[in-house]
C-alpha cells in the first residue's frame, strides 16, 4: 500500500505555506499525518503536492490571555495532553485527549489537523464545539475567524477553502469551578467513538445553572450541540431530574448508521453517555443534592 | 516526481540520501539503510509493527515519509542495544516469553522503551494502555506485560544501586 | 543422560535474534537484481473477465512485465491448483493461478505487474484496467444455498459443494419420548487468522544449477514445493522452498496460494529474482478465512438432564473455492459430541459456495463453532431444568475409566474417533475450583448491589491433534562435535527450534546451543508436511526423540568400541561420551564423528556405519486428543453493551509438556484469539459479495486492554500412542473461549432473562436484546 507520487514542500513560515497552497494544484497539507497518510497509502487520496507544516514553529504553542485559550494549529496532541494550562483552563480537553487514538497518534497528531479532517467521531472538534471555539484560518488573503458552528459544515467537510490552512484555535475559558464530563463509547481503547458526549456546567452558589453545554459526537456528521438539553438546564436548579430530562433530549437526534453502529444504537448511546457526562459535570460543579 | 535530499541520524549515525518524496520512513529504514528490524504489518497506522522513535517519541514509521525526518534523530530496534548485548527490556522479554513469532516485537520494544523512560513505575494498567497502539496476534499480551513490569523493576533496582 | 530439558521452562533459542531486529522474514531476504510484483485483483465478486488493456502500463518507466494467465507456462496456465484433500462427497473447485475467463471473489488475482519497486508496480497496476462483465453474486451462504440463488460459478447450477451426514445411535428413537427437547439456532463467524506478517513470496532461479529457490511465508514448504513442481511441470529436485522466519501462521498460511505459483513462474520467465510482499488490504481480500456457520440444533434429555441424543443441520460458508476440501466443516461436525456421552447423534452439513474468498482452517478449525453449539445446548438444559451448569455437565461427561472412548464417528484423519486419554471430570472440577466458581454467586450479588453486572461461564472441549501422516527429523553429529538437525516442521512463533532442541539435546547429551537446526527448508530433508492442526509437537517431537535415541545409541556403540569398554558403562554429557568408571575415559562427539567418516581406502570394522546420524519419520496411528476447561468472568455494562473479560482460568491437558513456557504462551495467545472471536472479529460483506471490513480500523483484533492474563494449569494425562506422551497445544486456547464468554455474558445479564447464541456478540446486539426484553424500562428509571 504505497502512496501515489507527489512533490514535497517543507515551508519554514506560514506566509510561505499559504503561498504554496495558493499556487500548487491538488496540494494537501501534511500536519500530523495520522489521518492523511493512511488515506494516501490506500490511495483514497491522491495528492500531487504535499505541504508539510511540521517546520512552522509559529503555529505551535499554547497561550492564555483574556479568558481565552489560544492553541497553535500545529501543536501536537501530546503537548496538549501534558499541558498544565489546558488542564487548568480546559479540563474537558485534558480528559478527552486520553481517548484519542494511542500514544503514537498523539505524538504526531495535531489539533489543527484534527479540526481540518473533521471526522464525525473525533474528540477535539467536539471540545471546540462545546466551548464555542473560534477557528483562525490563514491564506494569501489574510486571516479570517470562523466560529466553530460555521466551521464544521458536514461529513468530513469544513468551511476551509482549498488554499486555506487552520492557523490557530481560540477557546473561551469557562469560569473557574465549572464542571466538565466526558464519556465516549468505543469498541476498544483508543478506537473511534461510536458515540460520545461532552458536558460543561457552570453552576452558581444558589445551585442555579448559569451556563450549560451538551455536545454529542460520533452520532451525526459533525459535533452536535443539544440545544434542547441546554435550554432545559440553563437558569434552572440543578438536580437529578433536570439532568435526566436533559440527557433524554439526546433521543431527539437523527443519528448516522454505518457498519460500526446503527442509528438506533447511537441514539441509545447518546442518551446513556449524556446522562453520565452530565452527572460527572454536575458533581464537579458542586451540585447540591 | 519529487526526489529530495534528506539527512537523518539513525541509531546515532548520520545518513545523507536522495530519495523519492513518497518513500515512507519505514521503507527508507528497511531498504535504503538495511535496518530490517522495523516491520510493516498494515501500512495504515494501526498495528504498530513499524514503531520507531523520532526525536525520542514513538511514531508509526509507515505514516511518515523519509523526507520528513530531515535533521531528526531516529531510533530503531537495532539501536536499543548497540553494544551487542540484550538490553534489560530485551532480556526481560526473553525471560518472560514476551514474543513468539517476533514480528510485532520491535514495535513493542520501542513503545515500552518510551514508556519506561517517561514512567519508571508503571502499573499493569499503565502498561496495557501504553501497548494499545501495538497489536500482537501470537502472545495474548501476557508475556509482554510481564516483561515490561519485570524490566521496570530491574531498571529501578539498577537506578537505586 | 544430558541435562534434563524435557519439561523445563527453557528460554527460547529463537529470541535473541528476533529481539535485536535480526529476524529474517521473507522481505528481509535481499537478492541483487530483485524486481517487485503487484497483483491486479478483481474488484467484482463475480464477473466475466473479458480482457486487458496493458499498453499504458507497459509504457511506464520502471515496468518490466505485465503477466496474465496467457503468459503463464503450462500446466498452470490451464490447470487449477490441486485439491489437497479430495473427498468423494465434494464438488471439487479450486482456483487457477491467474483467472482466465471468470472471477469469483473480490480480490481474486487476474494479473501481476513487475517493476523496479513496489511503488512503481502499484502505479502500474492502477493504470492497468481489465475489462469485466459483472455477473450476479452469491453472498450470504443461507441465500446461496437456495435453488434460485445466483450461481457463484457460472457453470455450476448449484452452490452446494457438498452435503454430508454424520450419525450414529439411531437418534429418532432418542427424541421420541424424551422428557425434554430443546432447540437452538446459532450463528458463528470466525474471521481471519490475521497474522501480523502478511504473505510473502520471493523466487530466484539460478540458471547455472537450474535450481528454483522460493522463499515463502508458508506453514507447509514441502507441500508447497511439490505443488509448485506439478504446476510448473518441473522435477521436484529442481525446486527448493524455504519458510524462513514467518510472522504468525494460524492456519491461512498452510494452504498453497496462487501467488506461490505465479511469482516463481514470473521469476523463471524474466530471469531475475521476483519478490511479492502482500499488503494488508490484499490480505483482507485474498488470504483465506473462516466465516459463517448457521446451526439448527436440538437436544433430547431425560428428566435428570442426561443427554439422549443430539441432532441438527449446519450450513457452512465455503467461499468461492475449496482448496482444503471440506475438512473444516467436517471437523466442526465431528467435534460436537466433545467430552460428553452422546448416545445418539445426527448432523447434516451443507457446504455452500459463495462469491467470497475461500474459507480454510483458522486456529481452531471449525471446533470453536462445534463447542459453542454443544455448550450452548447444555447451558439451555441447565436453565430449563433449573440445574447448575456444572452439574448438567458432570452428569454427561465421559468418565476416565471409559477411556479409550469410541465416539462413534470417523475423524478427519480417516480413523475412528477414539479419545485415547483424558480425565474430563477432573479438568472441569479443577478449573471451577481455581476460578472460585462456587462462591461466584456471592460476588455477583455484591456487584449487583453496586449496580455492576458480572457473570461467569465455562466450556469444555476435546481436540484431536497430532494428526499424520508424519513429520521427519534428521539428527547428525558433525566433525566439530555440534549436532546438526533438519526437520520438515516449521515455525511461525510456536518455538519449534527450542522444543525440538530440548528433546534432542536431552537424548544426545549436548548443550542446547550446540544444536544447529534447519527448519522449514525442503533442501535439508526430503519429506515433510508442515504446521497445522496442532501436529508438530506430536509428529516432529516424536521423530526428534526417535532420531535422538538412535544417534545416542550410535555414539555409545562407537565410543564403546573405540575405548574398549562395555556400552552399559557410558553416559553422554556435554558433547562427550564418558565411561563411568575408573579415571572416566571419554571421547568427544567430534572425534567420534571423524571416526565414523573413516579413512579413505580403509574398510570399516564390522558393525560400523557411515556417519553418526539418523532420520526418523514418526507416523501416528491416530490423532492425540487433548482437552480442557475454560472459565471466563466478564463484566457487562448493561447500558452500553460493553463487555470486559476480567478473569480467565484454564485447565489444559496436552499430555506431557515439553516446555511449559511455550505451552502457556500458546494457550494465552489462543485465548486472545478466542476473545476476538467472541466479541470483536467480524469479516463483513455486503449483498453483492463486496468486503466491507478491509483494514484494521474496521476489523477489530484484541488489544492489550482486552485480554487478561490467564491462570493456566496443566493436567498431564500421558498420550499412550506416541513415544513422548504429548498432545498438540496450538489451538486449545481458542476453541472453547467463545462458548465460555457468551455463557458468562448471559449469566451477567440473567436478571433480564436474555439469551445469546451468536458470535461475535457485539455491544449493539446486547443492547438490542436487552431492549426487547424490557430491560431499559427498569434501568433508565433507576
């Protein structure tokens, strides 16, 4: 299973990379390679040019400023996994990272690559959806910002133009003391999730939910925020009944069916995992009773 | 299309070559440099037989191109015991029947070398989770896990003395 | 006698090289001038092959040849691959080396492109567009068995390749008037062997000697060599086949493949070495598998749960060809009675051709399915009669005093099925004790109180191993005192070199590291069979013992003659023949070997033969029956259907154990495969015969987090029929595992009264079954 021939380019700067993408026909971006290269080896993807972003130091790094977490697109998942900043400000991501593939995939895989690849079962896009992240996208035309809701457009499709590259992701940080919960169901350790649920709850000292985010992934073409669940929770006292009703609204989705799982089963998992994720988030947020 | 010069250090020695851009790191190691210890089991990044260290981190060499490793340091199974004697981990594999056909073994050794370096006191669950990126069809993993825990203990003992 | 080797946990001789990356697998063998091959394979499950447009391909830089059926030499151009195990009850249909007019499964080879590198060969293969006329395909074997089904081969009016019946004891009488009759419908799917190393062939023709050397990742080089000789029309002696280090076999590498004929033919034609390394996608498409069996079974018991009879029907998916005959469904059918007294039995089996890659034995070879059927039936009896599952089995197990036990059937080796030895009640009792079966109910209740569902299940099995016809070993003492050994036995990870060296070193009295062994090379020993059906320890092990004993006798005789002392005085130690008297005169093996070479022109004394060597070909009189009991504990997440195997206990009777380290490894590895069969492995096809699971992302193998370390206990009941007293150990770990695990899952979910009769049992199936039983009405309100 050898890939078809291509020319290889290793730009040192983002400007050079965007210029290459603008002028080279049928060019693909090489980030971590953990999703792209298997497809090239199978020849499901034939690229005439490969633009390797591995040398772009300016696209690496994690910074915290103004209640936002900014992560360079070429930051390796491994670095996210061991980052104290991420653990402190986005514990949901730290927990999700443990489920992404295996040590070898995380050593090379990047956050930008995962977002651009947009696999329905991928964890990092789900975390971005949960946090209402903003994706910073660069090209020869400059940089534009796309809200995650508008970035993920369909099954393995994003709003990226052919000559655009994800440069960074910005996640608004949830208030200190917020609760997070993350549950996914996969056949084996590190496999793609058949379904997953990520919950974030910000609960006031009066036990009223100030903010709620419930995100499903692996069940639809893109990560899905369960608006009905969030509406049910927000502004209401947090108790077992509220959580159960919120989780039950995961039943309303239209799930995908494939050889790994039927829509029915995914619907069932969505509900089960949402209940678990919300319970964890509630516990961590210090729910009373 | 695309021939490219690349210079990579493998097992401590620098190699400068001109190769096809699409030549995978695995094929480069096996056929260009004759380090045949790294094996290909799937070429789509699941089985882990091709695992090597790239700048100290385990990576699937079937999912990298040789040209990507320009200026990098790569370690293969041949580099784990350069003086010809089996390393502590390799000896532990032998003592604990951690291999049968040997095809997945180089990848296992690389992954465990990284684990034991980063976590000198792993428990059984740590070892099993670290190994999920490496498939074995022969052993049922028990001997490999035993070997890893045995090696960890021996290495800790050596470090303390 | 030498150092006691037999029974010792000797670390393996194979390991140092494999651990330091110095293994020599086929792709590690480098010959100058080698060209690389890529096969062009049918994308259709069934189609007429109309022709090729190869101009574009031939014009590509680096391409040396495009070979189709027309370019192959006779007889392989027109003669299909031989049917190795013919049977009068079988419509014999095997493949051509390259398809001529019709292709019958996705992945069937139609052409091969040869180029400077595999990369270029793949480019060229992609440019070669064969022309097809697509035909209807037979996919599901149940549908394929019907008269109106699409023909899997356009010239065969029926897809039923064979119908055979195994029966004894007059089952009709047993069922009429039985206190209870229970029916079960079972489906099992096995999937592939999935060795980590794919198939590989390297062929080189030396024009000076006219020797065609073929390296192949095969379990059976001698069979391969003679098959190739027939297909090429060459003298047997002009071909040498070598199985070097092979990265796992598990059955699919035991058969002879079209690629093993084509690559040598191409090497002969082009006058250069040609290498083909299968990639994983090809492996999913064209390496053989086991697949679906559908069983409809009935069991008749008396009021106490004693079995009166078993009857039923089984449908077996054979794939498009039958390279290994009907051995596998036959083994499945004849394994059903297992370790139980089954007074009457009647099973009709239909072997059905489908437009999918052929099925041939994969570790267990039909026995897992048989054990699953039998054990599910017994669990059913237990549940219906409200008896403990262990008690039902106790009432039906063959007792040790009934050995040797005639089952009443003929085994696949052509001999009556007679269990030679074994203590099945003891094996079950011991396994259940070690697994703490009695106290499990308390643990289960405690878990339930915490909202966790755990269950225990177990299964018994008997496996016929060590089948013939033979396996040879030559032992020869060299002038430097080392001991050269050659055998037709092969090694794909089972430690053949180590176990045979242990036997020989102990007999001959030399150091283990002084045994120089050549394995899997037809140039080293003239007759051979190879590795499959757990046969090597019995066959090659016994030959090693016999040859070792013969060489021992020759060494002692010559030492006695040379030193002028009685033979009875001598012992063999560390490469010397030592007389145990006085000042212990001795003579080295090397000196003895030189004496046995003689002096040119001088006659030997009476009684002296040439050299110190012996070749033994042990031929077993019947199979050796090993047995065991597996106990599995599982935890089931009733909400997601997720299953974890948390504890696994094995008692295992393989007769005398040559190397416990190696045997334990075989059992542990076999159990892992069984866990895969129970929970994960499923080679899926659509209704048009298109394979849907063609990578390790879709076809799931067990990982380190899926397989617990087994608690393994050996029970040695000596095999009375071979000189070592051993039985085979390679497959026993796999055979009862699915039955034990599914039984455990059912036990875990017993509060819901659900029942399972299929493998792999997926989380989705568990959830659907629980839902249908109303489980979620209770659970979700909790």
